C-alpha cells in the first residue's frame, strides 16, 4: 500500500530560521521586554495618508472587491510604466510587456517558469535570497551557487566565477541592490551581465525590489524589452510604498516571455489584488512623500554604519543600497547562535547569515530600514555596544 507521505521535493527544502527568530521576538515583547526588530525588511511607514484617504472613498465600489484582469488593471499598469519611464528611462509597452503580480515572490516564480525547464541549472549569487532558492528547487531545477568575496569590507561582484559558469546554466538570478548584502552593481557590471548572458544563451532574471533605495550603484536600466529577449525584471511596492501587506509587485520583459508568465499568474493567483492596485495608483502620485521615505532609509543606513563602526562585536560591510547590511560577527559562534545571543542579551533581532548560503556563515543580516523614528536612536546606541 502506498504511504501518505509529503513529497520528497518539499521535504528536501529547509525553511530559514526567520520564523523562529520572529516568534522569539513576539514572545519577548509579550513578556514586556524591549526588542528592536532588525530582522525582517518591513518598513517603519505605511502608505501615504493621502493615498489611504483617497482609497477609502472607493471602498463601497463593488468593482473594487472583484477580480481584475490577469495582468493587472490597465490604469495601474500605465501608472507603473509611466513611473519607470520618468525615473529610469525604461520604455515599456504596458499592455504586452508589464504585469502586476501578487508580490515580488510570485513575479519571480512566473519569470522562472517562463524561461526554464525541469532539470535545468539555475545560477544564483551567494549570499543569495533564500526564497529564490526555494522556488528553483521545488520547481525541479538544479541550483548553481556562485559565491561572492569580501574585499575592502564590501561584498564584491564575482565576475570571473559567473563567467566560468554561464555556459552550464539556463538562467542567472540577480538581486540588485542585494538582499542580504546591500551591494549595488555599477553600470559596467550590469552592462557586462546583459551582454555576457545574451552571448551565452542564458536568461537573466533581475530582482529589483530595492531599486528605489539604490544609493551608490547605477540607475542603469538593465532591460530593453525590444532589444533584450533574454532579460526579465521584477520588483515590489512592499518597501518603496509601505505596501507589504497589500501583496503587490510587478514583472516586465519581452512579449514572448511575458505571455508564458501570465499562464503561471492565472493558475497561481488569477490576478493581482484589485484594492492594492487602486492604492498603488494613489501612492505613486505622492512623489514628495516617496522621496522623503527614501531619504529616511538612507539616514538609517548611515546611522547603522556609524553604530557598527563603534561596536566590538560587528564589522560593517558596505551597503550601497537596499535595507540591509550583511555584517561580520566577531565571535566563534555559528551565526544562528550569534543571532539568538544578540536577541537575548541586547534585544536586537537579526537573521543569521547561514540562511543565505554557506558564504553567509559568520555574518548577520541586519535591517536598518525598519526602525521607527522613536526607536532609531536607542537602537543605534544599543547596536554600538554589541560585544560577543
């Protein structure tokens, strides 16, 4: 008789310790202990108040609560395309080359399945974002992980290692600015990646979830939908517009690939959340508010660097963008044990670097983009005193 066991495909995947860390945070807070949560990348702000007020006036509209078109509302896709064109010079046909999605994770799954086959090799740059790895593995593909190196206290782009492996993989996944490293690529590096992957016949999938927080990297548009048939780009409004709980992201690329990605979307979520799209349209009109939040994240980046420069226990790794630094922990402890020690003794929640692959061991991912104005000063004072 056949046993009713879970699939080997899923049993082989280990969930990262983030759920365990956050459960401990909730328990400590329930006990009245003060905790600075620098673990998850949840911004300290909600969407702009004006956008929320305008959305509230539409809540009794029946259409707001129904299904929308699979790729997203026409007005919302136009708004996103206009924003990308004005800010970055990316010229998209919003009807055929842009979908709104249920967050960046679902956008990645659509992009991945649109350009790969079961058994294909897919390259990630390590330390990697673990949710990408989960999707690659449970989709029946083989992982090729190329490690970064630390040079002059920053995570360095592993160009030579990528070049050596391109011919043996079907797709390369890139996060820019990086999660968990905070590294941001230069225009020559991005340009080389686009050319090298095109020449090798490798699809290039770029996660730009933190692109509005790209402080030192290039604002280079990595995809030209009419000229790069192998590049797909996706992102999210969770951080940039404070919409994490609204589950809204985007994916763009050439028509042929987007047509296939839409099949994934229809099967998995049918359509992106309709209320979230209306909120998105309202929020994108608040450019001054958006600029203020971006500057707020940059302020927190500088504060975190200054605190770690004083800390005996943590060495800053340069973050050119995003919400994180993947800092070196000056301890003989494994990174998970170091995280638990940091939480218990100092009330600071972080994520062990080992969650992002072996290269991350000995490091802690610290998110500076989630601290409120009220807790920022105290959190940085505590961080500066960390010693293992």
